[in-house]
């Protein structure tokens, strides 16, 4: 097996998972429910989900006001 295709797939999955969790957090905030801990969101960004986190912040207008 080649390393780069697998690494690309893993990074894509991490970024999609990160975007999903940001969307879930935004939905929970809108509905007054318990939020996803910021440490979880930042942890996903640290392990490779930074592009997904930055995109999700813009798409969902997540934590962009303060």
C-alpha cells in the first residue's frame, strides 16, 4: 500500500468529521442545548482538521462574532 493516498483519505475524513462537529455545535447553540466542548473542537483541529475548522467557521458563522 502507498502512504500518500491513505494519508489523504485520513485527512479528508478528519476534516469532514471536524466540519460535522462544528455544525452540530452550532445547531445545539441555536436550540439552547448543551454545547460540544471547545477542547473537543480544538482537538480535532490539532490532529489535522484545521482546514475543515476554518471552513466550517465561515460556512456556519460559528464563533465569528466575538
